[in-house]
C-alpha cells in the first residue's frame, strides 16, 4: 500500500510525545477536538505529527507563520483522516496561508449564458496540483463556530480527498468498488435536491454553495456532517449514512454524548 520506509517513518512520528504547548493550541482553537473521545484524540495527535513533518507551509501577503497557524490547520485537516488507512493527502505538497481573504482570478457562471470573469475574493481553494490556499482569519472563524456548518479547512481538505484520483467530481476513492453505486445514488439525488431548493429559494440545512457542482456539494456536505450532524441526519439520512461510512465517524453520537450531563451520583454495585 504505502512504501515500507515511509510507513516506518510515519509509525515513528506517531509514536513521539505530543508537545504540551501544541496540545494547548489545539484545545483552544479547535473545539471539535474537545468532542473526541480520548483514543481519537491520541490518534489525531499522531496524524498531526506526520502531517506537519510531510507538508510545507508558506505564509503569503506578509503573514508570518507560527506554530498556532500550522497546528490549527493541521488538526482540522487530520480530523478527516481518523479511523482510516491514510496516505495523508498524497497529492498535497504545500499549504499557502494568507492573513485574510485574498483576491484570485476566477470565472463564475451567472446563468442564462452570462459568465463573470475577473478578480474574486477567496477564503480558500484546493488545487489539483498539490496546493491548498487558506485565509487565516477564516480558518480561525470557521474553527471557532462548530454549529454553523461552515469550516474552510474541512471544505478545502474534503476537496483534496475528492481529488486523490486526479478528478474533482464529488466522488472520492471508496474502500469497495461496490460502494460507488450507493454513493452516486445518494449524493446525486441530494445534489439535485439542493439545486432545486436553491432555485426555489427554500431554506436548507446544507449551504447552497454546494449546488454549484458535485465537487462543491461533497465539500459542503462534509462541513455540515461534522458541524451540524443532528440536522443533517434528520433532514438527509441517506447522505449522512454515506458520509458516516466514508469517514468512519459518527459526529451526531459524539455531539449527543457531549451534551449528556455527567452522573451527579456515580452508580455503585448493590450489596
């Protein structure tokens, strides 16, 4: 699967102690980390150590990189890798980080044959040639609010997973070939429903940006899966189940468990 020496090096990195100062940053900046059970936290720490060793970060627009920036991004990116055999975003080489929203050339279809081309403000983007671009302000904002279904790191790294086969089409590499039929059926139907809901201006759980194309739908659905799991499962159960199987996580159960008050009086066995 992965190279022997690469895998051995990764095993060594995952076994190293996680610096206490780094853990404080993640606990402060990434509230989703606090929902994880202890085994998942340890797994995430190991993934972060590998991620930081293998990926190159670069500050843009005058931004000076810090451990806080790299750890806040890495922890959220690695959340998508829990419980799965992973090659750590094999196509990704560099993460470019701007201080805030940045301008980039873009082409946008406005419908009716009208196309808008020119500079556009961006919060983040994922390129197929090994680059993710992020706005630090929006990384912090997206991480801090874990109930709005908007998280630029989860969004862009979902794109990276989608693009691992070289195509951005909303269909990441699945474990079994037989899974693609159910995936296409569920996500295809939900994508078309979101397009219709947007056209009719209906209120939706999913951000209507997901109606742009199947790739954006998968990225938006990933954000919603981790940040609004109860609403997503209630309104879109088939979509939730597909994402649950793919990510091998159940954020709804984690959220409900976190909301349960601890027993005031611990139970003891009867005499």
